[in-house]
C-alpha cells in the first residue's frame, strides 16, 4: 500500500468516525424526544416494568458521553497519524 493509499484509507476512517458521531447524535435526539413523551404519559406510575424501563434508560444515558468521546478520539488520533505521514 502506498502512502497516498494509506492516507485515503485514513481519511475514510476519519469520515466514518465523524459519521458515526452524527448518527449517534441523531439517535440520541430521537430517543430523547420519545422518552420525554413516554415519561410524561407514565409520570407517577409505580408499575415494575415502568420502573425497570426508567432505570434502563438512565443507564443508557450514562453511556452517551463516553461513546461520543470515543468517536471524537478516533477521528483526532487517526488525523494526527495522517498528519505525521506528511
């Protein structure tokens, strides 16, 4: 593989990471909208399934920022490597 081919592959990897971040952000926006509506409908419910669902959503929400940081780190580190190639 030539340096030019390697750079093209790295550029594709960077774009994939950026697209992954955009897709994640879109999914989060849609999920926030849906869960917000569900929370309004189910407000005050003590049903076990509702409680488990709220817990699962909270746990999923805690994973959002680490995943965003991973996408950003991949794009940055691959970009740094690409820059070192000249």
